[in-house]
C-alpha cells in the first residue's frame, strides 16, 4: 500500500505585523529540499491576501523557488485564485514554472470567496464566475501550439509548458457551480472535504457534457499531523500556534460558503478534540498506516511554530516513519 506524504507550506506566522518572515521562508525551502530527499509525494503552496499572519500571497514565487531546490516530488498550487490574475500573464507564468520543475506542476484552480481580496487586487467580486471561465478558456488555449486571439490580436504564448497537453489542472470548489464548471471544461474536481451531492452532480454533468474527469478529495478522517515523542507536552507548546491559524481561517467565514473546520476552539484542550490537527508519536503514526491510512499532511511552520520545533516534527516523520514504509511515486 502506497502512502502519500504531503508538505503544506502556507507560511502562516504569528498574528503580528512586526513579525519577521525572512528566516521562515529560508526554512521552508530547506524543508522542501529535505522532504524531496526522504520521499514526500507533493508539496503544496496556497494563496490568500491581506492576512494578519502573512498567509502566503505569492504561491507562484514560492513554487518556483521550491522547484529549484527539489527534483522528484510534485509541486502543487492549491488553491490558486485564478480570477485575481491577468489570464495571459498567468498562462505564461505557469508555463515557465512547469518548465522549471520539469513537468512536476499541479494547479488547483480556485475562485476564492473573500470580497476584500478581489477589491484589493482591482477585480470585480460579482463577476468572479465569468472571470474564472474566461481565464480558464484563455489559459487552456494559450498552452496549445497555435496562437490565440486576444483583444482582436493574434498572440502566441511562449514558452509552452513541457507537460502535454498542459500542466496538471484541477478545479477547486465546494459548490454546484464548481462541479458544473469542472465538467464543462473536462477537468478533475478537487473537493476539500466529502461532499456527496456535489460529487454526484459532477459525474452527472460529465455524462451530460460528454467529458471525462474524476474527483480528488481527502481520505475520510483526514487532518493535519505533527509528530513528537511526547504529544501531551507538544500540545502545550504547539497548541497556541495551531489556534492562531485556525482562528484566522475561521474569521474569513461567509454565510452560504461551506468549509471544513469552521468551529473555533476556545482553548488548547478544545483544539485537541476539534479534528483540525493531531499530534502523534512516530509509532502511533506507523500503527495508523499499518491499519490502512494512506495520506499524511504536515505543516511544520503552522501559525508561527518555532522553526526548530517544525524541523523536529518534520524529521521525525521523514526519519522515523517514511523511511520504513512504501511511498507513492512523486511524479506521474
């Protein structure tokens, strides 16, 4: 049984405008290099803007830096908030990134749900669906061999991606509109949690449109994992940092937009029962894998967790767990 090990780099820090980020970005690259060496399957870079914790606003830049430091694992950008970009320039940037990482790129295209992000970047939140459709159409066409028509002019986006026919591209979403969009474009649908009705609608729409695709979703019970030889002690040290991230994420809640882990724990003890993250010993994680667990997701820099603590958790995973099991191939 192959296990997928994923490194999450969303770069959340303590919620303080004066907090330094330089050393944390340097550590992220070193962690990605280590993860690649010990057999991680994928590293994921996220996107948010205007965050008090510094939640990663420039995933393309970090992904490019990670590409230069790694050789095997896939580099995923998810979700990339596609409507916030000029489509031709985004097609160019992703084509260059795909070449930089030798075809290891996965793009999970998201529409976003925060009006303030659209306003800050000069985009119309009320037109987000149309902006998404236009961008996808332009990018997919731009990556083909022939030129495209833009504003009445013929234009050839170069270089082309090294992946054929394009970088791996999925549609992120939790709504009927996302399911219909993914089916219409013949792209896989990425769900952040189990949503049977959305999944069923997607497959019905695939049949109606005559396109092919699949649904990517976390395995049941999926959660972030950190490792420590003494989980009780680790909860006291790590808990405040985990709460920093989950509280900021919860502050972005919008009515009518379902998301995982909406409840905000009021203490570290409540956090332990919440389900957002678990802290295990290496032996406990090995036992879970022996019992059928196939996915591991670690965020060693979560919420400003001290770099040395993040390294300790990451090395326990790499040296005490992954070195003893069969891992899923990184590229494919």
